[in-house]
């Protein structure tokens, strides 16, 4: 389980985000408000390289799929790409300056042919998070501070399906302490293609009201609502209302009633270690990390659905997982020290 953790030191200010290599197990890259990128090898105790990108805080990182020597770094209104195989002369290979506001998140599609970035200045939506759909070449999911989750066809520049969490009937949680927190969409995760046998074609949404929403993406008949047994600790399922009637999906709402977060969920991810896609992992402003068992969600039962709870001393900024058997969960909180846990 995760009874202890190791510390990764290298930043001079708050660690904002992290990404783990899948091509090079054990390689973890972190970034912070100090404008620096740190490279860590889990086989070593110390940071192996630190690079100063600039004066702006770094908000997001991602590797180029198929060539993880290339790292994309978002800071301010720019995205810079670096070749991390050239540690002795880290100069930006290319700079993208297409955003009019500060970038919140950067993502690259599975074929490395498109780069997506969300910022605070969208004409239609105020976006905070973005993920490409690996099995759909021209579709992307965005979430925003307008409490909307949108599936886009970016080849045509139009929304295909919309979920408005601002509507009281959509994913409404009766858990205490959540009713006054807006259901902003802070984080979205979708499984990789090699996880689909385990997870199905789903989307995981981290919301400002403390709920982790697990939603099916593919069209399928909506099953009948699960009958409750009178226990408060049951996984709640319901058909999510949408702004587009063509998207009506069964959702599982992981909230306080099943051991979930008591404050905004800042980050969600899907595990890449061991049996890929076995766990959904969420971190929140309640200074905790939750590890959820995907298999138990399929039974609509609360039994063992919360696999592990990790209490922290700081709010969570970002999470990522490595493909390793140990040192496989990396947590950036609001301190300058990155924590690494071993989940089994």
C-alpha cells in the first residue's frame, strides 16, 4: 500500500505539475512556480538535471507520444518544446505562441500530430483542462470554469456533446459540505487504448464540488437506475442531463458518501502501473489522495471501491503515475517538495 513516501527535492517554489515517462520507466519530470523543470530518475536520490525555462510559473507538461525525448512545457502564454536527450544544452526546439491568456493545460494526441492548450480566454468556454480521445482521431474533451464538459470535433471546430454541471440535476450530490462549491471542471482523464479492456471508453471528471464523475463516452443504452439499499455508502448512478440531448450517459458519482473528497477535486488520473486502468486516482483541496477500484464501480456497490486514502499536509496540484511496480504515484502539492508513493 502507501504507508510511506519518498521526497523529490529540486524546486525553489511550489511544484505545480508532473509527468512520468512510459518509454523510460523511472523517469519523472516536474515543474514549478519557480519557472524550472526538474528531471528525476527513481533509481537515484537526487535530481539529475534542473533547467530554468523562464520567469513565468510553469502550468503544465506533457511528453510527445512515440518520442518521449520531446517534452512540451507550458508557461505563461507560450508552449515550448525541448529535447531532453540533450541535457547539456537545453534550448527550446520550438515555441508555440497561439494563446491570448495564460495556459492552464497542454496535451498532445496519441499520434503526436496535434497539440492542444486550454486557457482562461476562450470566446465560448473558459477552459481549464483538455484531453484528446485516443480512439477518436479528431475529438477532444475540455472542461471549464463554466462548469461544462464538452466533447469537440476539432476538425470542424464545433461541440458534439455537452454536459452542464451547473444545472442542479446533473450529478447533484447531497454530501454535506459540497452544496456551496461550484461544480467547476478542474481535471479530466481518459484511458489510453491499451487500458480499454479494463476501463471501457470512459471519461473521469474532477469537479469543484468534490465529486469525481465517471462517465461513459461511447453510445450505449442507459440501464435502469440502481436501487438503493438504504445505506448512504452506495455508489450513486444516474443519467446525466446534458445541454445536448444526444449525449445521455450513466454516471457514477464518487463523493463523500463513498469516502470521497470534502473539497474541490484538483486532479484525476488513471493508473498506468500493474494492471493498467485498474485504479482511478484523484487529489483534492481537502489535502487527500483517493485511489478508487474500477472493478468495484462496475458492481454499483461501495464495497472496497475506495482502495486507498492518502492524507497529506498540503492541497494537491497534480498527480501522475509511472509504469513501475514501486514509486508509481507522483504527487505535486502546494509545497516545493514532490512526494512519490508506492501503490499496490
